[in-house]
C-alpha cells in the first residue's frame, strides 16, 4: 500500500504542487489522468524516491519512505520498483537481452527474462539491437526490463505516449495483465484505456480536499 499524505512539492519559480491525500492499495492497477503540468510525473518520481516532497509523507507498506536516507530509497527503487517511461530509456545500440541483463550489475536476478519476453511476444527479438525494433516492441522490452526484478510496484509514465492507439491499447492490455497482483500506477492521457484499470484517478485538480479513490472524486 502506498499512502500520499499532505504532500507538497515546489520547484524554483513554480507554485507548489499540493497533492490530495491518496492511497494506492497493494495489488491494484491505477490510471492517473490529468493535464500536462499538473504533477503526474513528479508524483511518480516521489514515489520512486527520485524526488523528495517538501512537505508530507509517502508511506509504502507502513514505512515513511520520504524520510528514509537517499541510499535506502535508491536500494528500495532498484529492488522493488519497476519504472516504465514514454521514451523507453533503452540503449539502442545494445540488444534487448543486454538491456535487461545489465540489471545484474545492480544485483538483480534476471533469470525470469525469457519467460517474460515470451509472454510479451518478443522472444524472437531477444538478440536484436533495440534500434531495429518497432515502438511497440521497444515498449514491450522496457516492460520486461521493469518486470524482471519482480517488483511490488510498477510505475509507468505515459507508456503509450509514443505509440499509435491500437498498439498502445495492446501494450496496456499486456502490461495490466503482466502486472496482475502488483501495484500498478500508470499515467496516460487516453480515456479509452480506462477499462483496463481497477481505478482511475483524475489529477487535474490536485489541490484541496482529500481524494476518494473509490468515489473517483474529491471529498469535502
Ligand atoms: N525538475 C523540474 N524543475 C522545475 N520545474 C519542474 C521540474 N519538474 C517538474 N516541474 C514543474 O512541475 C509541474 C509539474 O510537472 P510534471 O510533474 O512533470 O507534470 P505532468 O507529468 O503532470 O505533466 C510543472 O509546472 C513543471 O513545469
Ligand atoms: Mg509527465
């Protein structure tokens, strides 16, 4: 379970982003909707321990991770969080297998790679350089890289932003399937993808009163 409590974050020359209190339950999938600039990526980065809130707490499984030393946050992210990005963040000149195998340098067991590649339908791309893959195949490779460590939490920041709708829909279908039983938080602008998630959170109005995920709206 991930609890966002009284979190506020500001950047230089920016008004503060004040987040409503939110709880992400373990094992559920969440779609985060909201206009550009409303603070979606910042929230994912704070959950991942890449950014720290200025105020408030981010509590993961009962532990206030926002108060943990950076080293502990980094270890937690490496071991427990799978992060998927819009622009894949794969190394184009390396093969798919090497992009994933490189995680062993961080002590990650990558022995689940082959079965995940098969599950995502890109087993035959294993020894191909990433630059030869289509956008959908690159995103599938990035999903395998995020899932191979068997993370408890999967964060996806506009994972279909660089894909056309039908490919993106297929990727979301596969991602939500592969992430079953884990906590998945995915940012996407596309309302058509709603049916694939357990809960949809509209982040457009992130200031003010607490947000009731079950009701899908702010509560007074
Ligand atoms: N590293 C940064 N430095 C300065 N401002 C930032 C930084 N990251 C985000 N912001 C600002 O914080 C706000 C929220 O950004 P972001 O979380 O990226 O929004 P979203 O992902 O919803 O589009 C924006 O106004 C953005 O300009
Ligand atoms: Mg963003």
